[in-house]
């Protein structure tokens, strides 16, 4: 089920991207077509290696497509070169998966966020500083405190805020978020997702939100596209897709979302667990080595922590 978006800002038509490795061809993206409406968030979901990042990079023209079109606001990016392409690229930005790796460790935050402005030819340092301070404040960082510091002084969540600020400094219309929360602590993920929602509303952005986690995509997307082995198998409005998946692969992905069950009670921690290594389920008793004497060398299962303890620690499991 492929659904057309009304008033598309980005339109991908029959895109094919391949890699050549050791004389073999990897079909990373095969004949993908999709549309993203102005102001919409399209979630792109699929297992690792199915071609999501390659599609994002091909949309940005960071990877050349073998065939197909990428129409941004009516202009085919695949045919643009030089200055016209650079101009278009200012309107399309990318947020990477690993925020720490995507920041130059030797440059100060103020310079990192200002870099796109330098490349875009904004010559006035005052103007650059004003814009950098504005976006840093927008992402919840104090420009006076962070501008002069280096990336290693920040946590993963703060680095992702800096990356978001950098991607917004040129006032783009379309942002590709390539797994922006996958590398972050679970406790920080919601903050970054909320920040992206806030930035979307504030700057009127259109988002392509790439993730392998369906639960994350569900939280932020208006429509969802499901990718499998380089092809789109289903595209549809988020609620409809989650309520009535049309493709069996989508149904499988939805089934794989972990559901927290408050009725499940965790077993009480075993007091001596820290002193023992987790041991695999032992072989059947019959094949255990026979030992004479009062204590048989038969591993036993602890009632408290449900681990199998080696015979030597058998006395310790009566607690
Ligand atoms: N630079 C590259 N060179 C060769 N193969 C690549 C390269 N980048 C990605 N691939 C291959 O292309 C396929 C899609 O990769 P990718 O787009 O990174 O997937 P995803 O982002 O969904 O995890 C994978 O099989 C991957 O191994
Ligand atoms: Mg990827």
C-alpha cells in the first residue's frame, strides 16, 4: 500500500542505489518511491542493513543513485551540480546517528555550529554569532557557557542537541534524522524526540525520521514507511499502519515491540549472585560426573535467582 502525500516537498521516484564491493554488487536501495508532504514527519523503519541510511544519503546527494529521481520542491537534485546543488543542500540537512562521532573533537562548539554559515558564505562574524546563539538557545543550551567548549566536555544527549543546532543554523526546510536517538541513553531519548518535535513546530520543518525501532517511529511520525531488503513494503498513516498492518513484515515488526507488563514480578536478587558467574543450563543429571560421598556434583537451580549454580556452590543456595 503506497500512499501519496498532498503537496509533497520531497518526492523520490524509482530510486536505485548500489555499492560495489570486491566485484560484487550490493543492492542497497531498489526502486524506492515515496513522497513527503510539507510539514509532515515520515518515519522510515526497517531492520539494520535494509538501506535506510543509504536512502537518506542518496536523497541528500551524498551518494550517487544508479537511477531514479529525487525531486525537492520540484527540482530534481540528481541532475544538479556545483552552485545550484549547494544552494539546494542548504535547504536540506542531516542529523547523524552518533552525535559524538559527528562533531570534530578539536573544534569549539561555537565554530562547529557556525561552520555551515561559513560554507554558505555568511561573512559577517557578528551575524554568524547571532545566528549560532539563537539556535543554541533554541535547543536548550546556554551559548555563553557552551560556545567556547570542546565536544568531549558534553554528554551524548548534549552533543545531539549541538548537532541539531548545527543542522538548523541555515534555516533548512527539510531535515533527515538518521537514527538520532539510537546511540543515546534510554532516559535521554524522550528529551531529544521532544526537542525535535519542538524544533519542527518552531521552524516549520519537514522531517524524514529514520529508525530501526518501531516504537520510536510511532511516537513521532505522521506517516510511516516500512523498508525491507532495500524495498518499501508498506507506507501509510501512522495510526492505520499500527492498527491494521497490511504487510506481514510490518505485522512482525509491530509484534516485536516490547510491551512492559507490570504484573511480571522480578525474582528477588540472590545475595551471593555477584560472586558467581552465570552458568548455562547443565547437562542432564545422568551425564554429570559421578562423585562418591555425601555431596554429589549435580548443579542445582537457585530458587531465588533462577540461576543454575555449579556443584561447588551448592551449599550456598539454600538461602
Ligand atoms: N559504503 C558502503 N560500501 C559498501 N556497502 C555498504 C556501504 N554502506 C552501506 N552498505 C551496505 O548497504 C546495505 C544498506 O546499508 P545501510 O543503508 O547502512 O542500512 P541501514 O541504515 O538500514 O542499517 C547494507 O547491506 C550495507 O552493508
Ligand atoms: Mg543506518
